C-alpha cells in the first residue's frame, strides 16, 4: 500500500504541474528564508562561547555618574586588572587589552616591504590563558612576557615572512608616535569561531611607546582606556565578587574620585553577553543586540507560518476536484485511515521536495 500511495502521489504531482510548482516553490522559499534567519541568529549567538571556561570569564565595565550625566564604558583604568588579581582570591587570571587611541591601522614593515594593517592590540601576557587561540608557533604562556614582542595571526605572518619561519624574526610596527621593532614570539591560526576580540596581532603591553606609557598610569578615577578581563575560580559567585568592588574602588581611588567630583562603579559582564547585550559607548568591536535577534526570530516564524497557510489553502482549494477520486476509492473498499494516509503521503512528498530545494538554495546563497 505504501508503494501505491507514493505512486499515486507522484502521478498527481506530475499531472497538476502548475499546482505542484506553486506549492513547492512557495514552501521552499518560506523554508529558505526561515532557515537563513535561524542560521544568522545562531551565528550571532555563538560569540565567545568557544573559549575554555567561557562561563567563568568576565569583562570589568565602568559606570561614571556626575551631577550632569551618567556614562557607561566597557573600559577601566590601567591598574584595575592587576589589583583585582592581587586583592581577590576569587580571580584566577586577569589580563588587559587595548587598541591604540585614534589608530585603526598600523604600518607594518619588514625590509623594504611595508603595508598598513588593522586589528592590532596591546595585551598582557595572560590574555592567552583567558582566551582560546590555537598557536602553531611559539608558546602562548610566555609569548608576550618580554617587552617589544608580538604574536601574529598566521595570515599576517605569511604576508610578512612568506615561507620563512616567523618565530624570532623582527618586524617594525609604526604609529603616529613612531616605529618600534618587535620580535615575533608566537603565531596563532586564524580563529574559526566568533569573538568580540577581532585581533590580527597582539603586541606586548610592556613594549616601548604606548604600552609603556599606559602601563605606568596609576590613576583610578580617569584614564579608562583598558579592556580588563578576569577568569574566576571554579564555583565563584560573580555577584558576590561584584558586591566587593565598591569597597575595592574606595581603597584605591576614593580621594581621586572626590577631587574630580563624580562617582564610579565597576561591574562584571559575562564575556558571552558582550556581543548581544552591550550598550557601552566605547566597545572593542561593533555589537548586535538581543532585540534584533527577537525581531528576526519573529519574522522567521511569521514567514514559515505564511508558507504553511499558503500550502494548506492550496490543498483545500483542490479538495473539491478530488471528491470523485475519494468516492471511487470508498466504493472500492478504501477505509478512512487509508485515505488519510494517501493525502498525508502526498503532503509529505511535497514538503520533502520543498525542503530539499530549500537546503540547496541555502547552500548556494551562503
């Protein structure tokens, strides 16, 4: 009987070509739109979830309040990260990252070859203990411990050195304030996962120039220029640690804050929330929002619902034309369950054909 159902279903599809074309194409387009939106939402929701112990990684953020205004920043003062590691046993590792203020591209030079390259960040050595990068050269634990050292993405290393092993080679990196020679101490593979830290190379925070300048800053009230990250000990309650931050800030910056006449508060933000749940004025990279994800999710459901309603309307419109077929089948002894299986088989075949076309369209469009 199953073979008979399938045979009749395919005969009906071939016999009524216009109906089949409208029904299959409408359903295929609806499924395609819906799945493309779902893939986009899934991709946007995947940021920073690939790191080892991602649930224990937090970024420290800042809120400044004065009589005139309130500002929320993703950055903190330079000494905060090291002080948290020193004062709180709950903090397993801390590290800072920052981009050069006002500089989007650096002048990379090796020999007579030079070009501009974006995605450069100053970073503390422990950044690779917090964030997962696949090193194909050098040791991530010690790569940035020395001044004037740099870790390159494999694409950039190949661009600079070709087939030559880049480890221990020298590259000149220039900004408006001048050029500095860096020794290459590590190479990491281009990440295949999404991250809010979109770096192509990391320079040691203790390097000459900007790194050394910002590294000597000990102000706690102003100079909120560093992105500070902490990895907490297993089992740590982040809200309990966050509750200790006001007293921690008073310990180091109470007099400076009073002199400037404003109040300051620090918060812990889960690293997995940064891409979709941040509303800071100076984030490290462009973010999306959860509101957009909810809107797109609703649109995808609505599109699929329209496609399904269209599918059912067309099937209902054809039911009158198939009344004679149903009558003949009943006369020949067909039971109600058999008729239900027959029509469901035809619907399933149409749906499977539409789904196959939709998957092919998605692969092509991607």
